[in-house]
């Protein structure tokens, strides 16, 4: 099982960032009526495979699938390269 710190290392972010991703994912699933155990939504951190005490934990395979389906850099909008906001 991977704890928050291990997931952070795999994603190349800090542990607090993983907790932010986790909390945002919980809100997303609740707001969109996604039932527990549903297939992963691309770009949304999956539900933990276990909770030890109050700490979420994931199987390595769950996080590897998340990483494989995660949107890459430059997706999601923003100003096109080479343009100015004047």
C-alpha cells in the first residue's frame, strides 16, 4: 500500500498536494453522484483502496493507472503559446 507521502513521490508533488487532490476528488465524486467503487475518472485521484486510521492508502497499481490516464502538461485551456494578453 502507498501512503500519501509515497503517492506524492510518484507524482512528483508534495504530500499536502496529494491531500488537496484527495479532498477535491471526494468533492467531485459527491457533486457528480459517482458511487463508491465506480471506475476511475481520468484526471481525478481515485478513491483510496484502504483507510488506515484516518490516512488514505492506495495500491501501487491504482496510482499507476491514475498516472497513465492523467492529463498531461498543457491540457485544460489557458492562453495559446506565442500569444500575448495585451
